[in-house]
C-alpha cells in the first residue's frame, strides 16, 4: 500500500494543483473556528505528494448546524472529515458506529463515510506515536497531566495503554478531574489515575518523569500555567499538546530550565496520518509533512 514519494524539490516545481475533477473525492475538517487549522495544509500536501485524487477543505460549522453539515457532506459524497473544537463530543450520537478508541474516549475526531458513518478517534494514537517517535523510552514511571477538559481524554486513554505506574491528573476544577477518573475507571483497574486540585505547591513534581499539559492556557496571552518546573527531575520530559510557531510558552520555559520539551505538532501530524490511512488506505509521508511544516514555521 505504501507508495514512494517524489523528492521534495520536485514537489515545489509542480504547477498549482487543480482544485478537482469529476473523480475528485472530498475530505475536510469541521470546526468553529476552523480558519487557523493546519490540517488542510497537512492533508493537501500529502495528497499532492502521493498524487491522490482527493481535496481536503476547512468548513466553518456552527454547533447549531452540525447535523445539517453532516448530512450535506454525506449527500455530496464526501469520503470523510475531521472534527475539531467544539464538535468532537457532539458528533458521537450521530454516528452509526464508533471505533473502540472513539467509544472509550467519548469523542470523535475523524469520520469515515462509507455505507455507514463511522466515528473514529485518532488523537490518543497521535499523542503516543509522536511521543515515542521523539522519546522512545517514554512514558515511564509516573506522569503528571495538567487539565481535565476534552483534550485530556485522549491523553488519559493513551496513557492507560502504557506501563506508566501512576497518572496524577491535576485540574483547577478538581471535580472535573474526579469525573474523568471515574469515567475511565472501567479501563483503569489499578486506579492509576489520581485526581488532584491544581495546587502548585502540593503537586508531586519531583516524582514524575513526564509532565503533560492539556490546557490551552498561555497560548492566547493569558496568565501562564501555574507550574514549578524547577522541582522536576533533570531528565523529566515536558510535553505540551498544543503547538505554536516557536513552540509554546511552556516548552520555551522548560527549555530555559534545561529540560527536554516537545509541543503538539508531532501529535497533530500523527493523528492526521491515522485519519489519512483510514480514508485513503495510503500512508501519509510523515517526515515530508513535518519538514514542510517546520519550514513554514
Ligand atoms: P479542551 O477541549 O481544549 O481541553 P476544555 O474542555 O474547555 O478545552 O478544557 C480546558 C482545560 O484548561 C480545563 O482543564 C480547564 O480547567 P477547568 O476545568 O478548571 O476549567 C483548563 N484551564 C482553562 N483556563 C485555566 C486557568 N486559567 N487556569 C487553570 N486551568 C485552566
């Protein structure tokens, strides 16, 4: 199934891609907002590189129009789409079938339209694949996860599939952390998820080998996340699942503390790659995509 890709410099010499023909299949992303999404770049770059006759478009879908958009996309013969904020949970009841990952996480980020509408979730895969690509030894030992919103669900689901010994789940609203721990209890027989309030002084910074930020705090210029990076072990890895043009405020802070740090760009690419395989049965040229995005950064 895997095709070899033409060299990079050949790609840049291609003429502007034709927007489509009678055989072109439609992919896309539903979001509100959606204009900032890098997914169209990732997918269209990959489709062009592999010479696949699909186009991937961003669709600004308001929450009140989600069902209509879904039906419209289906009627137009679309192959599949990604869902981003705020649609991931809302799509769940409209699916004819859920993948085990989507059912466990309680959210859909990839829809595949065949005879039936199948809801998948590739975020947990993306989180772990990116982590293991850069730091194959991780996760190990104890992990501290900051935030218990929608994004934390995929991270927790992924971590529960690893050998990490404890997952401290710290959230400003402690009740949300407790609710998530209860939600995942059926998949957590050893009760590794330990909900905590986000009280900086009381978190077990010294004990963990991986710190994961799932909050979006700090990205839009708000107050930075309350963290005590100076208390982390020198070999602790800091993983922020959001991404920014020059890393994130947290990854930059971690680097100033001489800690290893990674942002969510790899996760974004790996979750996209899993969706791409589902829709096209081809492997995304991950290394070329990464190089392309880093060049544009
Ligand atoms: P997402 O789907 O991106 O995870 P979300 O469900 O709204 O979005 O969750 C946002 C997360 O960031 C939550 O864990 C939230 O904490 P609360 O549950 O207490 O709201 C966290 N967050 C947002 N603003 C924060 C702040 N100022 N300080 C600490 N945590 C914050």
